[in-house]
């Protein structure tokens, strides 16, 4: 709650009116925008510290923090709540955007382009320099506990090869020719039929676009729907590969916090909505939570009201360990703002590299042009084989079998963490997906865990690799799907021995909400 203070407070041209119906953080944000436009602060100059400005304006630190974070998301400031904020270099020369005007009609709010000249400034080489190649690729065969990988050893390869031989015998001449722009027709039909039944996706075969992997599909979306300088709402923490695709297109990242109900819709951004929001609602990557029904409804409403696009990445949403998997977000969207993305890389085997994007009919013409420019269709023979694999029910059978197997491996992981790592890590029960989060107990250092994992020959990514917020507890990500129960137990034992040999200490932590959002 804001502290008691006079009804009006003014500092350096920034006024706070406590009698106004406008929230205090919005008043402060508006005043700071005006100050930036008037070049009150020098380019590159530091703004007052959050605590200092809060004391001078007699408002809470949260009020100042929200205002600073919104300005940073719009590209006007640089920095973090920990390091402090400064004016983005070159801002005064370029000019800050005008204040948003109130809505005057029922039309969606115009999306913010941030600085109007960002599109002119965009430099592809600079965008590539922002991307960390080591975080994009995983070298060599997976070792425990590399996340996001299925068990390819369990794939029914003999059945696949039999289907492949069959389609070659029947359609070899056709399959050696070039595919349609959006992919092999029978595969698009098979995918549409399955998605309607298994995932509740509302689509026809004409809306299905085949691409060479999920990453190419993300580039297709970014190149078609984003302009340099557009803001993209990203789960924080979230998928670095998705973030890299949007950075490559010149987009600005708008972090969206994730808690035990999933991602929070950017309600505070309705006057400056992002052009796009990327979400993983079936199993949030990397925290593993499912998007709650209330959050799903709020996100769809936000997209409908603002005109933002939602990218629903459902690459691991089919595997559920706490009842039936939730239906797709796209199936609940009546305004045509959700694009659905799936891939065979997590359901079958990574090397297959066939992804599918379900796009609204209104975008198909634009996607057709971009797809022709990007090229790189998956092999038509693989597409035809996958069409048979789906159409004859083998994909559903495989997913059902792997769901049971992955659940057994998740139980083995839980038992191993409890017996070997209990003094260092507390495993969060996973409801879906191919990985589980382990929260580091108090006193356990993230870097110490990283070093011990490397010494034990274990791959154990830390949560901060996927994004860092002041509200999130330190943790690690356990991939369990691609490893046998024996491999899981052996790796946990090695890690526990390494941690104990380093005398890493710990203190018990609070419950789930405290682990996600607490400040203890």
C-alpha cells in the first residue's frame, strides 16, 4: 500500500496526484516519458535509484520499479532492478515516442513500436551478436539430465521403415518431386485430423504449414508478422531458442513473469501491447507448470482486445502425468489470434525435424510468400511416411506408451533426488512435459552445483540459463525422458557424491509459492 502523503507530489517536473484515478505507477511512467522526450536526462545517464526516487516521491518501491521496467521494455531505458537504470544511448537524438492517447473506439489498441526509428537502426549483424550460439545447440548424445529430449531408442523404427518402404513403392515418382509450399498434402490432412481430436485444435488441412523443425517455424512467424522494433512478450524464464529467433528478426523482448499458474498476461501493457506473445501453456518451459484456465482466458482476451498475436508452442504438451492433458489454447480462441506450433522432435525423435504451424486463414497468403523465400522443406519421403504413421494410429499409440514410460522415469527421478540429493535440492512434482525443476535449498550455490555436475559427468542446466528475475528462486532443470531408470539413479548418485565432497551446505526452503515468488 502507498504511504500517506500530500495529495500532490512533484519532482523535477514529474507529478504524482493521489486523488487521481490513474494508478501511481502509470503517472510516474507518463512523467518519466515526458522527461525523456524533453531530454531532462542525458543520453546514457543514470536515473535515480528505485529506493531514492520512491523516497522523494513518497511512493512505494514497487511503483517506481514497475514504471522503470515498462520504460525498459519499450526500449527507452537500459538496466535491471539490481544494477539500476539509465537512458538508452542515442535516445535523445532519436526522440522518444509520444504519450499514448486514450482509446476512443472498440477497435484493438495500436501496438507500440517503441522508438519509431528502430526499424531504420536495425542491424542484422548486431542482432546476431546478441545471440549466444552455445545456448542454441547441444553437442553430442544426451547425457543425464539434458532436458527437452525424448527417448529415440524407444521409437518403433522397424514399423517406420516398413511404412517408408510402402510409400516409396506406391508413390516414389511423386515423392521425388518438389512439395507444395506448405508441405505434403496428405500429411497436412493427417495432422489436422489428429490435432482436432487429440489436442482440440480448430483447423483445416489448409491451415497446416509444414516446416523443417520448430526453429524454422518460429523464423517463419517472425519474418512474416514482426517488424524491427516490435515488442514480443516472452515467458521469463523461457525458451532461449525462441527468444533468439525473435531477436534475429529485430524484436525487443518484453519479459512476462511466470508463477504457479503459468505466464501472466501483460495487462498493464494494453496501451502499448506487444506485437506478439510466445507461450508454452501445456508445459511451461522450463518451470513445467500448466497455464491455468483463468490465465488462458485472460491471455486470449488480451490478444482479442489489443490485436496481439499469440504463439502457442505445444511441443511437449502431449505428455501429461496428472490426468488428461489440457486442450490447446488455440481451440479456445474465437478471434483468430492464436498460432499453434507442434513438432515431431519431442514426440518421435529429434532428427526427424518436421514441425507444423496452424495459422489463421487470414494469414495464409502472407505465410505463403515468406515460406517460398525461406524454402527448406523437410524430405517429402519423410513427410509421406509420417502421414501414414499418423493416419494408421501409430503416433497416438506411441505417445500413449511413452507417456507411461516417462511417468515411471519421473518417479525414478523423484526417488533418486529424495535419496541422493535431498540435502541440496527439492524436486517440484512435474505434471507434464519432459523435464522437472529442482529448487536449490538455501545456502546451496548455483555455481557450486554447476561445477559439481560437470565433475560428475552430469548435464544439469541451472534455471538462470533460461532467464533471471528477482522473484525467482535458484534452481536446476532435470531432463528425465531420454534416460533409463538405471541411468537416472546412477547420475543422481554421482551428483550427490560430488556435492557432498565439496561440502555444499543447505537450509530448508518454504513451499511452492515461496520457491517461485518468495523473498525469504
